[in-house]
């Protein structure tokens, strides 16, 4: 005989199946906006305090904030929009480990292989894109399940943006150190320019190459350097070379338009002696227009890959 519980007594709960915890930390939507807004405010306050107090001890803070703000913001945006299934550890590992290894590898190879010449820009593109792709493969060597075009786009962008962050810090440091002491104005101008251009440079190029690389990754995790991968690598290296040589190409175009002819030394060093006002306007038009054209080519290429990309862990 069973006895029903008295009225008002709590009923016993039958334990259900235990739910596993979420595999990755949750990141609230819109975090990238708050990161960008708060980071900009903090960077501006740091620049103002450094200028008013002339405290050189704040320079590392200013350099790191300016160098990492835009890359971190874009990595957060890519994670929120397309990379939640990949997990924070994969994205963060590619950003930090991949970016650092790419920068170190490119620096070593450039020191041994490159010398000032007209072909230097092509060499830079080939070396730096190879270093970043190698860093991406190293960062994902123990995660064979991660493959597919969209995974490659996100994680390739993370590697490229990590590379760009470290490179921007280096450029800002070089701009700050001058023979007359610390040049804070040059540092701030360099960080603003690099921040505006960062989304259309290293992150975009490595995203394209990573998307094609991971789309051809084998289910067992092995990377296959097939002809589409090699062709894509050559294509992004060309975009990289065009981006770096835009300054020299603009000078070459101005020199031809004004009938000055092509001086190889002027092109290689990016220097035009005593330019007129009209020549300066032409140079600005060609250099900015060239950067915009290369950026549009890269954005269009990446968008095409994203639209027809296979899922995160799909079969290549």
C-alpha cells in the first residue's frame, strides 16, 4: 500500500540526466563594440597623460594599447559572428602563438634572404605569408577536427591579426625613438594609421590563405598543399607585395606623368626630391587609391570564400 504525501508537502524530484557544462566560455554579443569603444578611450587618455606628464614609463602602455586594440577587436568580432563553435582556446592560440611565431619566422627569413632592391617587396610578401601559414599549421597541429573554409577564414585572420599587432607595436616603437629623443607625435600618428589599415592587411591575407588551406585538410588532420592552396598563397603574397609597394608605385606613376622618367633608386627607397605641390597631390591620389584597390580585391576574395565555404568541421 502506498501513501501519498500530505497536502503542501514538497514532491521528491527525480534526478534527470546530468547536462554537460558548455565546452567553451560564453562571450556576450557585442563585446567587440565595447572593447573598441573602451579601448579607444583608454588609449586616448594614456596618450594625453603621457603628453602632459612627459612620463616615458607610460610609452610601453601606449604602444601596446595602440598596437593590439584593432586586432583584438576584429578577432572578437570574427569569433562572435563565425567562430563560436571553434572555441576560445583555438582562436586565442592562433592569435598569440601563431602571430608570434609568424613574426619571428618572417624576421629571421627576411634578415637572411632579403636585400634592398626592386624585388624586395615580392620577397617580403612571399616570406611573411609563408611564415603566417606555417604558424597556423603549427597552432592547429593537435586539433585535427578543425577544418573547413570558414574555420580557416577565422583562424587565419587570428594569426594574421596577431602578426599585425606585434608588427604595429614595432613600428610605433621605431617611430617614437628619434635622434632628438622621444617623438610622441610620430608614435601617435603611426598607431592611428596602422589602426585604420590593419583590417585590410595581414589579417585579411592570412584569412584567405587559411580558408583554402583548411578547406583541403584531411579528416585525420594532415594538411595538403594542393595546387589551389599554392595558387592562393601566391595570390595573397602578390596582394601583400602590391600593398607594400604602393608608395613606390605612386612615385613611379608621378615621375612618368611629369616626364621625369623612372629612377630605380627613387622607386626602391620611396623618395622624390623636391616635389611640387601638383606632384604631392598626384602622389596622394595614387598611393591612397592603390591601397583602396588592393583592399577591395582582398575583401572581395574573402567574401567569395565565405559565401561558398564548407562548414567548420565539414569534410573537405
